[in-house]
């Protein structure tokens, strides 16, 4: 069976801890050789994927460095049976195309949720404390205390709105609780008050939060949900954190609302498309603490992702069911409750 895996290029012997790389390839090379399958490792989907479409059975890519499996790609891949997400979040696969072409979409659910929750909390703190300005001054030899203090806040007493209260959203709530914040969340599947967080209607979450942190998947319902009109309903001077997916937030409206001071800051690590082009406006917009997409690929997360991908492949080869939690699409049906939310 031909399996194509997409990883970021890594120079030999340079990043020896990095499993999500062309060099280490999550340890799949020997794993698949032992099982007499062919692994093709590529790093550039634009130029290297096409020749393998006609006979590949499995494609593996991570949300950090995705192979976008569009309708056109799926149509050219008649043998494709399984798209594995080496991580969490399978929106890089066109789920309608997967449904039509009977491609199973399976991810390593839970593998990096702690890693992302920690990152989101860090993002909130970095924004509220005006950390980047303080750090810039330290590095650049300045000591302009009024300039950094003018935008530095305690997180204590603030209202934090969590949009999407699944695995990551709940871990964020648990981690924020000791900061004595007021927690509220919106999630159609979690309308209960739990973990010290109050369920509120979506409009209330948007209009009353000092900080909103996004933890819902990218679906037809959440695509561009945080557009200009919605972000204008957020409190003036509030903050937005997004470690879910870049496309949930309107690219140009966000820049405009940061420039006009309607929003006090934005942080996150997710972009569209990925890798983000050099001229993506989020790279240079003001009041931001963007990073490249790495929150969910700590070394610990990469180990869990590697084990999870091997588990998915083993089940596939042995015709055993996948773990229910991991299945996004199977048998022409969306199975994941998180992706069925209307
Ligand atoms: N930055 C990263 O490295 C990284 C890593 C992992 C996951 N993620 C992103 O975070 C998302 C959430 O991950 P998770 O593990 O918590 O998933 P999860 O499935 O456990 O939780 C997602 C929650 O979002 C809710 N949701 C779905 N549609 C919604 C809507 N329209 N409005 C409000 N809530 C909605 C679901 O009901 C669910 O409870 C993933 O889908 C992925 O896109 C990013």
C-alpha cells in the first residue's frame, strides 16, 4: 500500500528532537517497512503530491503543515481510503469531498490538547501584561516604563469568554480558574455550568467578555464567524485569542479593528493558508502576539501524535475499528459530534 506523508523539511542532524519532520517522519519509515508498505515523504504539496495521487491509499499530514485535500485532489486520488491528521483539527480535508469519495478522515484526538491550552493561557497573559513591549524595550536598550505600563493589566477580575468548550476549552478554564477570573463559555454541546464557567448565549459571550479565546473547530458554521460586524460587538479594548483555526477570524477586518483600537490585542498561532505567505497582514498588524503554528507540537505532543498515527494505521491494516474519539468522517458520514454542530 502506498502511504504519502507530508512533513516540514528539516536539515539532517539539525533538529534532532523533532518528530514532525521529513527526517524523523514520526518514526513511520521503519514502522511501515516492517509491515511491507511503501512510505513516500514529501515536504511540498504544491509540487510533490500530484505524481502520487493516482495510486496513494493513505495520506498523512498535520494541521501545522497541512496537505489541503480539496475536492479536486480527492477526485484525482481514486485509491485514497484514509486521510490521517497527525494532530487535532481535520478542516484541511474537504469533508464534503471525503463524504462523497468514501475517504475516512481520522485524527489523533486529544493528542495535543494540553499543549494548546497552555499556549492559549500564555497568549492571554502575554497580551494583558503587554509583555512584548516590555521585552522589546529590554532587548533594544530602552527603559520607557510609561509606554509599557500604559497598556499592562492584571488578568484577575476580568471576564474570559471561551468559545468552544470541548477538550481544549475546558482545559483552558481549569488553568485560568486560579487567576480569579470570571469564566463564561458558549458551546451548543456544553450548555451546562461546569468547571467554574457559566454557559451564556453567544451574543452575551461576545458582548461581555474582556478576553475571548476560540476553541471550536473550523466548520461551515465557524468559517469567518468572527467577521467585522461580530468583532465590532466585542467590548472596545477587549482581546481576542485564537489557537483554533485562522479562518474563523476575518483576516482584514481583524487588522482594521486592531489599527482603530477597537480591539486591544490579538494572539494565536493559526493562519490561513499555512504556511502563511510572507506578506500575510497578520505578520505586521499592530497589537499582536502571533507565532507560527506550533502550540500543539511540543515535543510531548509530538510523541503522542506519533503513537496515535501508528495506532490508526495498525487498525486500518488489520481492518479493526478506529477509536471512536478519533473518527471525523467514516462510511460517508460525519461521525464527530464536534463537526456536526449546527
Ligand atoms: N493550534 C493548534 O496546534 C491546535 C491543536 C489542536 C486543536 N486545535 C484546534 O482546536 C479545535 C478544538 O480542539 P478540541 O480538542 O478542544 O476539540 P473538541 O472536539 O474536544 O471540542 C470542540 C468543541 O467545539 C464545539 N463547537 C463546534 N462547533 C461550534 C460552534 N459553531 N459554536 C460553538 N462551539 C462549537 C464542540 O461542540 C466541541 O465541544 C480543533 O478542532 C482544532 O481546530 C488547534
